[in-house]
C-alpha cells in the first residue's frame, strides 16, 4: 500500500487531471461563455478600477500616477461634496426605512391572516409599483409635486391650506424623495416579510393567545423575534439602497436643491461622466464600498445575533 501511494507522483496527478479535462472538454466549452463574460465584464473592471484609483485620467491620453492622491484629496477639503452625499444617505435612511419596514410588516401580517379575502389581488396591487419603471414614476411624481399646478398643492388649496414647496425646499425635497422610494419599494419589502411569516407556524401565535397574550403582545413577542432574520435582510438592502439611489434622484430632484438629495451613487457618476475624473471617481467608489461593508458588518454583528 505504501508502494502504491509513493507511485502517485505529482506528475501522474497532473496527467490524470489533464485527461479528465480532455474527457470533459465539451462540457467546459459549453460553460465557458459565462466565465469569459464574467472575466471581461466583471473581474477585469474591478481590477482596472483599483488600478485607476491610483491614477489621474480623463478617459483619453496617458494616465498620470498620483499614488494615494485621489484618496487624500477625498479625505481633505476636496471631498466635501462626497461626504455630503454620505450624510444625505444617512438622513434618507432614517427618514424612510423605519416607516417602510414597519408598513411592510403590518401589510404582510394583514395579508397573511385568514380574515382577508382575495389577498392575492391585494398583494399584486401593492407589489405593482416595484415592477414599474422608476424613471417614469419619478417624472409622474415630479408633475404631481410641482409648486404651481401640482396635484398635491391643488388638493391642499382646495382644502384652504397653503401649498408646499415639495421640490424647492431642502427638507421637503427629501420628504418627496422618501415618498417616491417608499411607494416603489414597499411592495418588495412586503413580499419579503410575507415569505418570512409563512415560515412561522401558526400554532406558536395560537399558543400565545391561549396562554393569555393579546394579539399585540403575540405580534411583538412571538412574530417579530421569529421574523428578525428577514427584517435584518430587508434593512441591509435598504441601507445599500439609501446610498445607491440613482433613478429616483435623477428623475425627481436631480440631486437638488442645494445637493440636499444628492446620493453617493449620483455623486460618483457625476465625477466620472460629468467631470471626466475617472481616477477620483474610482477612489470614491472604493471608499463608498468600504463604508457600506462596515455598516453591513455592524448590522450583522449587533442586530443579527441570536438571543
């Protein structure tokens, strides 16, 4: 047995591996398009953007190596707009994510109950905005939120109330963006919560009610703890979405007024394709990635642990 083991040399193993590859060559040919496309459009752009973040380049001509210059510029006074976009993402997160998550849970609980008839139709109606073009929805919201002639202000004037500068005021513009995002993503989060609720046995809530708990107590002490992994998943997606809003911002506010709704993704896009500073945009993208990774890790670390 020892002689047989020693007879298997590294050269023999390499020849055996090569024979297996030749034997299954057509299988590798058929799966190769995925790996080729991934290398060209996935792996290579990531490596090139890392390389680009250490250079100054406007898309044409030779690159100029600047070392950590793009990063030091970003952490200096030159990164004021970038950090404002980060702050906007934090503000937007706290403005709409708690409300949207709570509404998604409530709607999911209602549709999951046995008292609601035709819940499939209601679920489809609530989920429909998610599959709607967000660009078209943004322009529609923009028409409805116009200061003069907008549907919302016309309704307020009919009630004897003054109009609201939805898109001209800093905070009202943020509220308008949150309304659009909540309208567009509420159905998606509701479906996530509904899927999580359907994995929770009804007997647990029924046992809590039999033991004397009220429906509200059963909801907060039985349903919510068991639903926590799904809630964490939805909140993590919303965290990334708060900083990465693009279509909604471009269609509704364009990042204004006074950069109040400028998100990080719109900022990076503007630096890259508006100012043609691809090296600086790459550096901003990797700082943005590090921040999102850190926030996600903290959410998993402190909110994803089991009691």
